[in-house]
C-alpha cells in the first residue's frame, strides 16, 4: 500500500493473534478461496488484499455486480502488508486458504517472479494476457517472465510529492504557496533547512514531519537502483544513494524535525488532526489516507506541492490469481475490469490511487482536489511519475526496506547512534535474506 510500504495501513494485528491465524492457516484443509459453483451458475469470488486498494470503498464491486449478477465478491483485508505477506507465504507453502485473487505489493513482485511463479496462473492461458498492455512499461515488465508468462495485473503506482498543513505553516510564518514551497525544498537539503526554520517558529510539540522512515522511503524511492543492481547483486550496503538517504534521515532526527511516530500506528493516525507534524512525504495514495484520518474538519488545511527532486515512486500493487482458484476465468475477468482504464480513473478521482494506465493518466492531468485547496493533483503526480526512472526491483526489497526503517526507528525512539543502527540494519538483512 509503500519503511517498505505497508500500503495505506492503519492498525496491526497483535503478535499472538497473528501467530494463531498463521497456525490455523497452516493446518487448513487445502481448500481454495472460491466457493464451488452453485447449480444456478452463481459464483463467489474471494479477494484477499492488504491496506486499502479502494475497490470496495469506491463502489467498484457494486458496479461490477450490476453487469455480472451471477458473481458475488467477498473481500478480506489485512491492514499491515508485512503481516499479510507472512500469512500469504504460509498459504502458498501449504496450498490452502488462498483466495481467488491475491494482492501483491510492488516490493514483493521480484520475489514472486523468481521464487513462486509456479504458484500463480499465467493470465495468457485464461484470456487475460493483454491486461497490462496499456500500462507504463516498467509496471508491466515487472510481472512478465522471461518466457512470456503474465502473472499479475497492475493496479496503481505511487508517484511522490509533499503534503503539508497550510494552517500550521501560516502560524509559523512560512509561505503556503505550493509553487514557492516546491522551489524552497527542491532538494532534500532544502527540505531539511525549511524544517529547521519551521520548528524554530512553531508551537512547542509541533515538528516538521512524521518520521525518519517516511523521509528515507521517499528519498530511496527516487532512485533507479536501490537495494540490488540490474544483475540482481545486492548493493544495499554500498549504494551511495541509499547511504545519502540514510544520512539525510539521521540528520532529520538530530535536528529535532521528526515527530518520531511509527507509521501506520494509532498514534500516527491521531497526529493527522493534532498538528504534531506539518509535512508528510506523500505518494499519491496517501491523499485518500489523509482524508480518512483527518476528516472533513481539516478540508482546506492540507495542500500538496511537488517534492524534492520532483519525482519518486513509493508503492503500487498487483492482482494475481493462485493456481488453487476454482474460478480462474471469472477471477481473470474481474481483475481485468478492476485494472482497466476507466476504473483506474475512478480510483484516482475518488481516492488518489494514481493510474499505471497511460491512457488513464492522460485523462486525470487536469484534476484538482478541493480537500487540498484545489491542488492540481493530476499535474503534480503526473509530472512526478513522468520523471521517474524504471526502478530495478530486487527479490528482497521488502525485507531490506523494512530493516532500514526499523533501524531508523531505533535512532528516533531509543537514541541509538546512526552508525550503530546502520549496523543493526545490515545484521538484520543478512539474517532475513542471507545476502
């Protein structure tokens, strides 16, 4: 939904509850997610997702049911993507409990393609091979195997910007014009400098941004090569871009600019209305999240400006069909419709999920958002997406990104020195991935 992005995440299951869930899943009888066809031809399709994809919230399922009255859609959600992924691995290993449609985060796709491709249906074999033809090339390429299999349908992408509180900026004597701000923080150095100016003038307890994790993820998300190079070789420990993002994020903490709030927690959610932070690294999908957490009372108090570097991608997802599905053809028809241009336009208009369809991108460029002071969100995010290089995806991107952001949490909340926290990240990556 993105730290490695926990896509639009709100709250997490407790450890004990998760362990129980995984145990029950592992002991399941091996049934697939879909129900058996009824005598009257009706089909129930199960969809298992993480965070908030927006299909249900924007009424797309209801719309689909009107033209497919024989299909009932049942969606299940796990807000935290990391927990969703762990549960999915257990289900894939055991072959049971899988839905007809499973969501995949972009940071997991390389791992699926290289290690679990045999678990998912080649969409070409069930009439959906062209599902990604109209997407930005790198989005489609990520789920196409060397021998031509198409293993998932692309949904949104996550072009980056900065969301900010105009009322808090005014109170601190900072400009609120989005063009002027984009110029002031055209680099991450400029972003940190303006942050120091803000905290010097803001009310006590009001700081610049939510967390070092958010800034790190956004900065790393601007790079073509992040954690692995084109050959698949791990470079997370030597890549100058990763080291620069780490240094900038550590400086954010040292300068007192971070609210030290772990993202996707109740405390973080609450801060959208308390003024605890004034800016937020903001991929397009964050628009809907802010509206949901801040509510109508804060309409007009948030705005959006192009971020440092005016590009970057944080997150984006796919829909795949496990081979255990008993309704592969119907599932393929559903995901083809959900990811079509028309639905991608609706999802961005209603919730901020930025289209991976190039045709849909062309239709939303003039879109403004009244909640964000009529910010030209179509233009801002289109320009960000257009400047983004095709990212190299490694098989362990999710593991590595989480290790870095967890380590930055140590710097923020326990006072661990940045060098020591970096080493903790290196150790944890090696333990988790073997690299």
